[in-house]
């Protein structure tokens, strides 16, 4: 995959009065097109500084920084403005930074399109389509204060995507949401990533957010330190046909010893599928399958009413 974001030896020095703060000191980062990346690390490490540079809100002091082929070290202030309007979308933690409180949701989505110079004819259709896409078709005339926290963040996503940017930047996008609502918003981010090929860079302290991304990169003292690839990146949507058959992708099937048989267990809001082959274990160690709370492992008697063997 070609790089959407590439920095090399990126340096940012803030100067305040006679003080200098080195916020980034030689940061290297490569984000391929279509990746969902989490930036993690301790407070003061330089995560927001990096996000602000990628967003065209701040100017690098030295080093290389390219986003979608644009060299961010060499932009005039006019080109920087165009960059902000066309190349990036932002979702912040606070609603007040995402949505204008006096405008309806529809008008909020229209603003970036007006600024990016979209033809007037297309704007309304596109704004409604985006709001439908984020599940807010019936909220278009609402002002932000009448929306729930989750709706506000979904609205913020519609606004961020209004100018069709290749890069979405998110700063603690679910920081003010309860965990169920946060999961919904993260699910929507994943859908948008898959459907639109949207590259996403999110700053977060929340391990649930980080794990919902393809990869986490830790920043420490203004440099990238460690990185983790998340297995959840293998999550795929599969089709269940009208008689209940589903096709499990080969790679997932090969990851566990199914041997042509599986045991299915219904949990509150999901199904668990365990290998039912002789001698197979339920493989809950890192494959994303919950342990069978009933204690009926595949080697057990398997008499739970919810359990079925599928072939
Ligand atoms: P993080 O987002 O990881 O918490 P930041 O990027 O906010 O870290 O900050 C990195 C360093 O840069 C910190 O030492 C912070 O105090 C400093 N810093 C950030 N923004 C400014 C600024 N506008 N002026 C001066 N120093 C700043």
C-alpha cells in the first residue's frame, strides 16, 4: 500500500518567550493508505503536536512530513488553508469543537462543503447522504444540543467527511461516551474505513479505542517507540444466507482446528463458535473468542440449550 502519511526525522520546537520546548524530536511514521492507526503514549509525549501538524494546524520546524503527496514543510499559508479544507477531516473529543451549536446538523455538514467549494447543487444531496450513512437521517434538522453524545460524535463524523478527505484525524473521539456508545462509534469508524478506504489516525488513551484500530504506535519523548498490530484487524463482515449458512474466511478457519465441525453458543449479543473437532480446545487465548461462561467447553457435555453443532 502506498503511504498516505509519511514523516521522517520530524521536529517541532515551540518557542514561548525565551523558552524552547522540543515537542517532536525526530519522529518517523509511515501510515499506509486505508490504515486505522492509534497514537498512544504518555501525556506530553507529542501526540497532539503530531496530530496538529498532520491536520495543517501547526507547522513542522524541521524534517519531512508528507500527507497525500503534500509536503507540509513547504506550504504557503494559503496552500495550508486549502490543505485543511480538502485533505483532512477532524473529530475532536468535545462536541463544541466539532459542531456549531447554532446550526442544524444538516447546516453543520454543509459548512465544510461550502468552504471546499463544492457545487451548490450537490451539497444538500451529499449532506443528507452522509447523515444517512452515519445513521442520523431523522436528525438532520436538530441542533447539536438536542442530540445524544453518540449522535453528536456520529454527526461530527459526517461533518469531518463532508469534504471527502483522504485522511481522518481523531482526538479521543469517544472520550466522553459510555462504553456501549463508544463501541457503536468505533464500529461506524470501521465501516467508513472499509467502505470509503478512509485512512484514520486517532490519538487515544483508551485501550478499547486503540484495539479497535489496525495498529497502535506509541510515542515517547517526541519519537515513535513501540508498535502493536491488532488481531482485530482480521475482523471481517461475512454473509449469513436465508437458511443460516455462513462462510467463514479461510484464514480464520485455518487459525483453529475446526476439522469440519463447530459448536455454537449464544451469548447476550453475539454468537461464539468453537471448534468441535475431537481434541480441539475452545481457543480463547487471543483469538477473540470468549471463554464459555457455562463451563461447557467443547470437551464437556455440550448440553446447553443454546449450543448447536454446525457442519
Ligand atoms: P500529548 O498530546 O502527547 O500529551 P503534546 O503534543 O500536547 O503531548 O505536548 C508535547 C510537548 O509540547 C509538551 O511538553 C507540551 O507542553 C509542549 N507543547 C505542546 N503545545 C505547545 C505550545 N503551543 N506551546 C508550547 N509548548 C507546547
